[in-house]
């Protein structure tokens, strides 16, 4: 258990989910010709940074984690791992992760990962999560960075494709997170975390979930329209988005909101995984090179 605690404090499930989207973004931008060394370095560096953020988040949240059923057995709550050890572990992982990214990947990748890290650890964990109903929206910026960082690591620049990916994954985070907040509503109430379903009710949260899923579907289609992905990706994006929207709309006709929210949550995982895989295998060269934002600025 002494060694296992250093793994548990980093939230391995979150790391794995982020790495799937990181690889998807990287292979999307690689156009079938990935630089395997850069990809491995991106995966390792990103994993270390995400692990760092999760460890430090556990250090920050140990007081509210103790009041939530879902988190009360975390090692920073039970005392299996001291707060000082969790913080030191997180800092070390962050240093190693950023060093790996800075040495092997383009600096734009480092900037993307650093942006997500500051948002998650600094803005979200330290303030927004505890004090604002808009914490979920701010936190979504951090959650969107793994695929964007992967994309930029392969592309070597920030361009329209990176912007669309950021929009896609930011929008995806919202109904995904609201679904969790609904079926864990009592936990959030006990912890005093002002998520939308607690502050404004399930009906308001459901309406926003529907709106965000529609916007997410449009952003997914935009990736193909802009020429970054093919029709196979488009088929997956449309099919998963429409079914996810159907699940969200089903919330109007149910009295069991916990069961419904779990269904929406589970399918959100299926959706983002399917999209990550499909854009990885069906990425292509944009039809117009002026899609690069840097080139657009140059022409202006």
C-alpha cells in the first residue's frame, strides 16, 4: 500500500481518459505519418502533468472530499498518505512532465498543457469549484487541453484544428459534468460545492445539457467541414451526438433522475472515446492551408 498510494493519489482513471484523447488529437494532426518519438514523449509528459494536477487537487480538496461518499476513502482523506507527501509527489510529477514536454515536443504543446494545468490547479481547484456555479465551465477549459496538446505536438502550431478540438472537448465536458453532479447531487450538497443542479435545480441543468450537446454536435461536424477529418469520422460524430442528445431529452419524461443521469454520463464516455478513435484513424490534410491561424494573421 505504501507504493500504491502514490498511484491512487494521481487518479489513474482520469489519466487514462485524458491520454486516449491526447493520442486521438496527435494522430489526427499526423495525417497518417506520426513521429512516434514525439508521440511517446507527448503521452508520457502529458500523463505526468495530469497526474501532478490530480495529486495536488487531492491535496487541496481533502477537506471537502471527507464529506463526500464518493471521495471519502481517498488516501489524502483516510490518512494513508500525508498532505505533505501528496503535495511533494504532485510537484515532482509536474516538474518531470513539463521537462519531458519541453525537451521533446514543440513549445506550443508546453503552452497548451501549462494553460490547462494552471486552470485546473489554480483557478478551478483553489477558487471556482468552491465559490461559483460557473466552476464547471472554467474547469472545462482544462479538460479540453489533452487532445489540443496532442494535436499541437504533431502539427507544431496552434491552428484552426486545435481551436475546433478545444471547442469540442470544452462543450463535451459540460453535460458530462452536469450528469455526474445530478447523480451525485447529495454528495455535492454535503460538501457545499455550488454545481448547477444543486444551485438551480435539475430542470435547469437538463436544459443546459441539451443546449451543450447540440453545440457539441455542431463543433464535431465543423472538424470535418474544415477538412481535418473524413466522412467516417463524420458518421461516428453524428451518430453518437444524436443518440447522446436523445438521452438528454429523455430526462423530460423520467422521475428517476439518478438513473437517467448515469445513462447520460456513461454514454458521454462512449462518445468521447469513439470520437477520439475515429479522428485518429480518419484524419486528413485540411483542404486549405490558410486554415492555420498563424497564416491568417500573417495575411492580415
